[in-house]
C-alpha cells in the first residue's frame, strides 16, 4: 500500500498478490459532510455506470459510516482506472491533437444530458436518505415502479459550500429543490444567515479582503438581498436552459484517463486520444443546466465570443511584431479549442444563450462573498447590468449605476486584480498551492517560509513613499489573518455607512456601493 495523494482525500494505491491494483480513498474533514459526501459519490458512480455505461472505475467496497468500519473512517475502494493520466501526456500533445480531444471530451460530457432528472440536489441510494429528505421523483418518463426508482433518489446537496464551517450545524435549505430559482435563492439566504452570525476573519479569507470596498457584514447581507431580487429575472426562461443536469464538478487533466483510439482520425496524423476513465465524482450534484454546463479548466479561456461566433485575430494583427503575432495566434487557437468543447457538449439553447457567463459567474460568486470580499461580486453585478439587453430585451434593470459609482468600482476592481496578480506570481515563484500550501516536509516549509518573508520585505521596500510602505504590509498576500486584529476589524467588521480610518491615514466611506 502506497500513499499517492493527500488533499481533500487521502488516496492509496493497493497492490494485491494476485497482481490486481485498487485505489482506496479516505475523505478528510475538508471533503464535505460526513456520510453524505461518500454516500452520494458512490451512488452517483453506480447510477452513471448502470444508466449510461459511463467510463468510471467500479466501486469494490465502501462505507459512509465511519463508526461501522474496522478502520474507523469512511472509505471508497475502487478499481484502478484504466489508461494513462491526461496530465502525463498533455505537454507532448501537438496542437491539432488537443483540438480533436476537445471535441472528444465534449461529446463524452454531453452524454450526461441524456439523464432527465426531475429535481435539483445530490444523488443517493434510497436507503441512505430519510424519506423526508427525498425528492418524490427521480427521472422524467419512467414509471414509479421502475427499478431505478426503487434504488436511487435525489436528496440534499452534498456540495461542500453548504456544509463548511458553521453551516454544517445550521438549519438551512439544502434541497432537494423543485426549481432553479429555489436553489439560487437558497444559496444567497444561506450566506446571509452565516455572515450575520459567524462572519469574522479566518485563515481561509482572501488576503485581498483588506482592500477598500470589500464590505462589512451589513454590506454583504444587503448586496445578497439585491441579488435575490435579480434571481427571477436572470434565470433563463427555457426549460432546456434550467432543467436539472448532472455534470462533472472538477474535470481537470488529473481526473481524466486516456488511451489511443484504434481508428485513425481524419483530423490528426496521430492516433487520436479516447477517454478511458473519468474519476473524482465527489461533490457531484444535479443543478440548473445554465449553471452546470461549463468548459473545463483544460480548455477554458477568457474573451471567447458567444454562440457560434468563432474567435478572430485582433484587428491590428498585421501591425504587431513577430512575437506578438505568435502570441495572438496561440490565443486564438486556444479559444477555438474552448469553442470546440462548447459546440460538442452544449445543446443549442445553452450555446446560444445571452449573457450565459455573466449569469453563471454571478451565481458562483454569491456562494463566497465573505471569503473573497464584495469587489468581485459587485463587478459581476455590473457585468450583468452591462449585458442586460441580452437578458431582458427592452426591460429596465433593477440595478442602477451613477458614473461616480462605476468609476469607483472600476478603480477598486483594478486594484483587486493587481493584488491577485501578485498572489499568482508569488505562487508560481515558490511553487505554492491553494492558501499558500507547501508540498514537502517541515524543512521544506521553513525554507519556503523564509524565502517568502524575504520577498515580502522586497515588496514593502519597493513602495514609492512612506505611505505606500505602510500600506504594503497590510495587503501582502501571505498574512496570518487570525492574528492581525489591529488591521481587519476596523476595515471589515465596522457597521455600515460609517467613516473609518485606514492604516495609511486616509478615509474610506463604507456604504452600499455596487
């Protein structure tokens, strides 16, 4: 037995005397709610294999009740996935082959749309969920006595954000839900209740929440209330756009196993890749189609035109230097791959939907306003306002912006982006993971910690004047936010619409600015 990974789960490779191999996964406390996380993932895998013959390794043994196992923990034991990891071969794939695989992967995901669910939530075996928490039906068009109805059900959502921190003990609406609006409203109300009761700084806060305009408790609650008034309007009108859909929640290159297809492709001189297995269905849920259907990180690009429009080269392409031309051509090619996935995976009502990304991004940020601050959420609200004609042609938007409000928002958002670039650059330089995670032993951690501290001093000394050198330590991305009590409470937890002094000596008006 060899440990091969540890993050949300502890993962081990088991080799048996018979020569067979298997994977054992033990969820950590970060993975999600006990029982629900494991029970839902196992039921989802079984359901997809039975109903679609989807390429997922079969589960050999499992338990979602830690107290009932010999090892004292929940676990899933499953066959080792066939094929090789896409992440191991991706760097050597020619550009044309990457494009072909975008279509292959999109067609594989589109098979999930064959499932016509009736409610929103997570999938379980019926025996694992009390009757009071089950949706009354499962799939459209099957009779009540169908075998699937006797085995599976839709129950409360097992997604982590509905259970993390104190949310796990709160009496909040976790579904199952009948409509997309019910789900979207439940997200906002969940966050409002949690922020009102437990909204204090913690070590998972985005360090950029120290920036002006990120909001206090009252601001968060008020802006989320505004969002709930928008929910009925930004929810698309067509059934195909809002129907309950299951989609893989984390489709990156280390969750996809591939093999070479036996047939030659007309589009590539090499043997094209085929999907042999897709793993890690933890946190899978059934949600509104327009929120679920997203391009995976492998192919996702900004600046991709909507609908069936194809990405184009910049208008000034001929005036660019050779290096800039090569970069522009590369970006256009990557955006074409993004579009190839969309065209293969999305039905026309989703592909051609107006303001698709603006609506989906706003809902995504509504889940995490306290963790990341209000600046990105307020900017997402403005993007919805800016694309209002694509949502309601001719109808007024309930959100209004003065030129002063917009100038202030853009300035704060630009500052927020600059500091995120600092975080990303530092992460790359020192090989840091999420929230500054360091791979390796204690010695490696201390080595990286010292190097980051030296980088911090360089950053502080790089300020142009004394005021900048006072502010820079406060916005440095690697800070112990639990201990900076002299900094965070005045900026984050003041009551609404009060004047507060920033550490730099200036003043910031904390009002409800959108």
